[in-house]
C-alpha cells in the first residue's frame, strides 16, 4: 500500500482524497517506511523539508504540480506571493504538529534495532545530521513565532493545523463572522460520504480563516494581532516536547554547538511544564486554551491524553492518563468493537461515531498514545492498545482506512491511508523486537 502511494521520494497520504505531500503524515509514513527501507524513509522527510519556508515553517501541504485539479489547491494559499515561501514549489501556509524530529530519530533507532549494516547506517546518520539545521529552524519558528509569549504552548491558527473538525474548535469557530465566500467545489465529498467529513458551515469557516491568513501574508506578527482563531494546542505542544527530546539526540550526533543544545533543552523543559499545567482536575485530562476567549476549552477528546508523551510526568500522572485511556470515555467505552481510543469522548454531547474527528477512532492517535504508554514503562497497557489496534486493522475489510466507526469497526474516510499502514508496520515490528 505504501509503495502504491509512493510518488518517487515522497508518499501521498491517500490515493485520491489526499494526492499531495502532507507534513505530519510524512513523519508517520517515514516511521513505517523505516522498517522496509530506512534510506527511503529519510528521503520522505528530505522532500518535505526541501519546501521549508525561510522563516523556518514547514508547510502543511507541499503541492504536486502534476495534480492540477485538486481543490483546495495552490491558488487558495497564494504562497508564491509570500517572500518567505519557496519559489520552486507551491505550498500551503499552515503548519501541522512537529512529528519530524521524532521520525528522524526513530528511523535511526529502527535501523539499529533491525541490524542494518554499519556503512548504510553511517550514511543514514549523515543524512540525519544534514537535516538537523532544518529541524532546528523549524523548532525555532514554533518557539519564536507560534509562542511569542514563551508560554511553552504552541498557538494554532486554523483547524487544519491538526485535527480538523474536532469539537475542540467549535466555540472558537462559532464566534467567527464569515463574510462573502465565492462558491467552491467540495471534491472531498465526491470521494467520501459527506456524513464522514466536515459540514458546509465548518468548511466555510476554514476557507474564511485561510483568506484572512493569506491576506496577512502569513506574517505571524499580523496574525497575532488580528486573527480571530488563536488556540494554544495541547496535543501539538505535547508532541513538541517529545520532538525536542529527539532533536536533542540528533544535535548530539551532529556535534551541534552548546548554545543550540541548551536552547533545545530549554524548549523541552518549558513546554513539558506548560503541558503538565494544562491538566484539568474535574475533567481529568489536559485542555487547550483559547487565547481570544481567554479560557480553557472544556472538551473531552484524545488530544487531552497527549501529555502522556511528556517524559517528565510522574509515575502517578502517567498512570492517571493510562486509566483515562482505558476508561469509559475512550477505549473502555461501552459497546466498542475493539478497545481502541476514540477521537472524542463517547459520553460527550459532541460525540458522533461517524463524523471524522468527532468520535471515530484514528490509528495514528492510538499509535501516539501507545508510544506514551511505553515511554512511561506501562508495557502491558501499551501491549493491550497495540493488540486492539492490530486486531481492528487485520480485519479484511479494514483497507488501512483513515478512521473507523468504533462500534461496528466500519472503515471510514479514505481507504489505503498511508499513515494507517505505516503505524501498522511499526506495531507489527514492535512484536518482533
Ligand atoms: C486531514 O486534513 C485535510 C486538510 O489538511 C482534510 O481534511 O482535507 C487531517 O486528518 C490532517 O490531520 C491530515 O494530515 C490530512 C491528510 O491525511 O487529512
């Protein structure tokens, strides 16, 4: 499946629904590919970082010029009119969670664990070191431009910067006054049942927000002053902690100067503390913070479990997240086909089991939580989650789909979704070492 979605040096997330390169998909894809061909895995990230902006941002989509009829395409973003954007390729102007350093470090670890011979490994290390300055510039962008307050938490500007129609964004989107939007095609709903995709009202708001960002020329200072959607994202920030720890290892390999290493350690420390501070005692999970409304977003979603990725949690804190994972809102919900983590809590008013990020289970998010459980030595809990996900994916009908209806295990969204296959490969390999 990954070979079928391979376009030569990079992989599209899905055959028809997502025909370009997506940022965080690439990182998960690279981790899966590392088990087949680590050199090809690192190439996935090299291709993505070739489109990095001069301000350090890694765009959420890198467009394939050979697919002209995709919508929303390059014209919507207007990246060619922005001086920081690359000139040889069209990209979006948004970002996605910084999974990339985690992927690079993992490619090296997988190559070591799976006995790749020494000279091929040396070549991989050299390529990881060549990526290091780009990864550093990316993390610096996140700190300096997406956290000008130095709170340790990363600000997102758009639902497309992670988990699209999650209920986490509902209240912030509801406050936005949408002006005139010219009619637009919804190619996604010609490929996937509209009930499994964002609604028209949500899409109008997505496009309105893109228009505001495009008019601001993606200048973070302008956005900070005027943009109506500014949210401190706990999932993105938790991933940033783990990514800084991976970057610290790559920095050491690359012989980076002490000043850079100290900066990375400080980014990690500050974000770890901030993510731990997002904990809400009554909901028993971590919450995002809406900067415009000036309050936390009280929603029960899998994003609130992501602090498990923070290595400095105490044993009790990690146990608390693990209990929450297997409790009645998530993998322990009543009537599930497989005990896997839901994207939105089963007992929440917003829960809708077929609607994209509002209830269905997403294997990649389960994979992230599995990593978190393992990082805290919760091996039997991690094994439980891995087995449940593999059982779901092993069903002949699963087609490595994008997401699944949790009570029937019906595959939803796109079939042949690359990152689903990639995490399945990593889970299978985990049973071998
Ligand atoms: C989804 O996002 C795209 C827009 O970027 C879409 O809905 O059309 C999200 O699941 C996102 O997280 C993912 O990276 C992308 C490609 O798999 O699809």
